[in-house]
């Protein structure tokens, strides 16, 4: 009995030693090769979509792990990280001056001659160059947005209305509806950024493109270009629900969704909320008719630009992720889930609700959103709001704008 007990104890000791040796061996064994990269995006609302894309990518590439960062206040977070030298590998920003600032600071890899750019529509590639004010490109225009006039098709049909093609036709339509005691437009100008949904198509169609080449040397040079868009902008609130500075974006979106106005000046990003409020709405969008005598271009901005960090230690893996995100399945998933628009050359499907602007998108009859061309510190939306609230003259608006530009860009170049 005693001998059996001794044998049992020795068996336990030997087993314990073997386990310990195996653990040491496992630790010292070379681990499976792999890399970790980070995808940083400025869209927290798209977290689930990007995580789904990452899951698909990691399934195909088990040796590459992707960490997703999509924080609120992404621009502030990214700026702090840049200062600390913690630059993400693949960075998705809006197609605006924040992106341009980082591109100029040499944070992003130059993608001008990258074969990936050949997949994109020439009009969006041109917009990237115009945005950077350079022939060099430091990101790919991954997806786009479009703004225009959202309209209630059911109400239009009941009233026998046709889509206006010019500014006089648009104003005539608004006057007719107002005379009939109906509300043509619902405006949420309490949120100053919503004013840009009228200013962008007016300025984009009525002003010369060179007016948006904003530098210290051009301050004040194109002030006269602002007269027509600002004059037309001022006319719109008389065809609204009234007291437009008491209603915000959510108020206006919900009101339009519930049939309280015939039209709403917004972009495709408003469609999910509209359909959430009223799933049965028969919704359409037509191009904002800014011009007096000819069809207008649609305003289409680059919703998200993806750039590769110049400091990434895993360029091949990072570019592989970007390539995957542009493949048919993942790309279509992103467009569908985010109600985004394709920027690629190949034939694409578009939501039925924006079918009236699709010809412009397919044929490249687009103009870039002017809002993306101003320095972010300038706060054009608040200036537009002040212009309307205080019934200012166009000259007052441009003087304030020029003063702000001088503070940001420098005092030289007062114009001609």
C-alpha cells in the first residue's frame, strides 16, 4: 500500500515537470508570423459597417490583425495622437481642409501614381487635386455624397407639379405652393451648417471655380462673385415654414418626413433619418436649380478619403486592406449600409430615391461643395447665418470673410 502511494506521488511529480517543460517550450517556440495595423475613421456612426469589413478582411488574411478606431471628436483625437507620434496606418477623413492640412504636413503617403487611383471617376480625382490645390494626391476618394432638393413625390403628384430645371421655375413653383397655403420648404437654420445646403449649389454653380482657390494673395479678389448666390440665398426663407432660426436639422428633417413641406434642402445623408421617421414616404431628389437659363450641376462632395500613413511600418498590409475595401462585395456593403455614393468608374447602382440626380453623377456633371474649400477656422456657416439673421449686405459678409482669412492666412493680398 505504501509502495503504491509512493508511485502515485512520483507520477504526479513527473506530470507536473512535463507540464512545466512544455510551457517553457511553448513560450520559446517562434510564434506564427503576423502584423497588426490600425484603421482610423472619422465616422463613429459607421463603426458597425467598418468592423464588418474588417472581419471579412481578417478571414481572408489571418496573419493581419486590424484594430478599428472610430472615436467621437475624431479630428481632435487624431490631432492629439499626431503630436504624440501615434499615427494610425490607414486614415479615413472627410474630403475637406482637415485632410488637406495633414497632406500638406507630409503625414500621408503620396498616392498620385498608385494604380488604385485608376479605378476612380476622373471627376472625383480632379476634385481631389482641386481640394489639395496640387497635382499631387495623398488619398483615394473612397465614397461621395450628393446634396440637392429632396421632395415628396406623393405631394408633387397630387398637385401635378413638375421638377423645376431653372431658378425661375423653382421660384415660380414655390410661389404657387405658397399662394395655395402650402409650405414649399422646411428650413432648419438654427443649425447653421444646414444653410450650406442652399449656399453650396448656388455658389458652386454661379461662382467661378478660381474664386475658391483661397490663398493670402486672392483675399478680396473675387468678392463680387458672392453677390448672386447670396442674393438668391436670401430669397428662400420667404417660402419656408417661417421662423427658420428656431428649428434645427432634426426638427426640419422630421417635419419634412411627416409631409409638412413639399421640399427639403439636404443631402443623401438625411435619407436614413427621413425613412426612420416615415418608412412609407415616397422620396425623391432633384438637382438644386441654381442657374437662370440652363441646367445646374449637382453638388457632390467626397464624403471620405482614405490615406496611408507615411510612417506605417506595414505598408503592404495597409494597402492590402484598402484594396480589399474597394473590392466589389465590401465596397457595395459600405455604400448600401451608409447610403453613400460610389466614386468608381465602373457602373454602379444608386438608391431609387436619388434617381433624378443620377444622370449628373454618371456623366460627371458635378461641382464640388464650396464649403470644403475654406479654412476650417473660418466658420463660413456662422457667417452665412449672421448674414441672414441681420439682413446684412453682401459686402458686409465678404468683409467679414476677408478679415477672417487675413487672420488665418496672412495680411497680404487685399485683392484688386
